[in-house]
C-alpha cells in the first residue's frame, strides 16, 4: 500500500481562556502514513475506532502537550500491524494517550490496555466504561459514605460523571437533586429518575437546595461560586466530594473564585474529599468496576447520553462545547 491520508488534530499552543479551533487546535489533512511500511520499532499500528472528547483535556493543555504535536486523549483503536507479542492484529486497545488521528503508532512501552469484547459499542469505553465512569464509580464508593434516605446534590448531572453518580445514588435509595445548564439536559436527568432536576441557569441553586431540606452529600463537578453556594446548603455531618472545577478550567489561578466556606466546614462538621481518579484507583482499587459496570450498562441500568460525530475535525468544536456547556451529551468521534 502506498501512503494514505492520516488526518490529525495538532495542538499548537495553550490558549488563554477557551481554546479556538483552527488556532490552538488545528485539523491537518495533509499528513500521510504508509500503513504497510511505517516503522513500528517493536510497537503496533492501529486504525482509530473512537476518540473521547473530555473536558479535562483542557487541563492537559496547561502542562502536557508540546506545540505542533498530535493532540492526545482517550481513544480506542484496532491493531492492524504488530511487532509486540502482547498485542494481536484485530484486538482493540484503549489508551489515554491516543493521538487524535485516523492511524496511530504506539511504541513498545506504550500504556495500552487490550479491551475485552463486551458486546457494547466501542464509544462506551470512552464514557461510562472509561475515565469518567471510573471516576464516578470509584469516587462515590470511596468518599460518599452514603446512607439510604440521605440527599445528594450532583452538579453537572447530565455529563458522564454526574449521570453515573445520579443513577448509582438513586439505586442505593438516596434522594437525588441534580442540576444542568439546559432544559434538554434537565429532561435527561428526569429520564434517569432524578427526584429534583433543575436548570441552574434559570433557577437559583441555593433556593432549590434549601426548599428540598438541604444536602447531605454534595458531588461537585463545577467548583467556583457553585461550590460555595452548595456548601452553604449542607446539612450537619455532610460530605463534599471535589471531583472537578469546570467553571474555572479556562481561567488562570489568579482569577479563581476562591472559597469563603471554611466556617461551614467547622460549624457543620463537614468532610471534604478531593481526589484524582488514578490515585484513588491505586489506593482503593476499582470497587469491582470491570465485573459490575459493563453488565449494568448492558442491562440498561446505567445510561449516558453521547453526541457522536464521524468527522475528526468536529472534535475541536466538541471540546469547546463541553467546556462552555453547549454540548448535549458526551462528545465522541467514531471513525469508520
Ligand atoms: N477527579 C478526577 O480524577 C476526574 C476525572 C475525570 C473527570 N473529572 C471531572 O469531573 C467533571 C465531570 O466530567 P465529565 O467528563 O463527565 O464532563 P461533563 O460533566 O460532561 O463536563 C462538561 C459539562 O460541564 C458543564 N460546564 C461547563 N462549563 C461550566 C461552567 N462554567 N459552570 C458550570 N458548569 C459548566 C456543562 O454542563 P451544563 O450545561 O450542565 O453546565 C458541560 O456540558 C469535570 O469537572 C471533570 O474535569 C475529574
């Protein structure tokens, strides 16, 4: 085979504020690859199946990517050539360092996981069976210390992390309050069985939480002012789980809101747990994630909403949409 096009998203520079497609991330369709002859040096060549557009990639822009290199994120590919006995042609692999490109070469020491065929779409491994799903599952088990009948408030409830938390908490007999930034997302929360679903752009968060008797567990995906508001509505002995702070991902630290709520921690005997999923997995294990969650997904007991595009170029706008909330479901690229 002679060289074929290998369209690629290239990272150029770390933006101040929200990334601009075509400026900080550029779609290059002039790059080629020769699948038969590209050197593998003991590694593998994959054809890309799906790529996950996670808002946390914005954070990786601050410290990880080098200018004018392929943009990396969570991806699934099928092995089409292998010089590594651990990976066979036809197997599907997942890695958090997948180049946003149609083909990828991974060296002999790349961080790859061979996926078991579960009879689920490969895009699932980028959402509910991916980083976000594990973040929710492990964080809830490790830090919520939930008791039946308690009230949990989940911000950004329609995202993957939030929607998994809402469903797990509901299944365990908690009363679930959750917010999202559009009416269509609120409808999705209702479909998940959330008891009190509201649009935080239309309704005041503190009013809703107080009207509903306060909060025993606050699952924070947002940070900033929303965190402070929720902390003001906590019940005594409540738990606050700091999972993300998406409202500030596009700000520099000097612009962060700060938090005036430490007095709440004292007078209400609150416990605050922050965590990075990889550290939590190392410390606590995966709480049977792989033996339980795929089955829950297959049985329709854990649902997430995806927004799928077959065009790699769309990944740049999808990232922006997830960072400003104009998405409607977890962004995934599914390539043929
Ligand atoms: N701790 C960890 O190890 C770990 C690992 C993975 C992810 N996370 C974090 O977990 C959170 C959820 O992750 P996810 O992958 O499931 O993403 P996600 O919830 O789909 O995140 C995107 C959503 O965030 C909301 N958002 C965007 N800008 C906002 C703003 N200024 N204020 C309030 N909400 C805003 C929007 O929803 P609305 O329209 O509803 O506002 C948007 O659709 C993120 O903060 C992520 O960084 C943490």
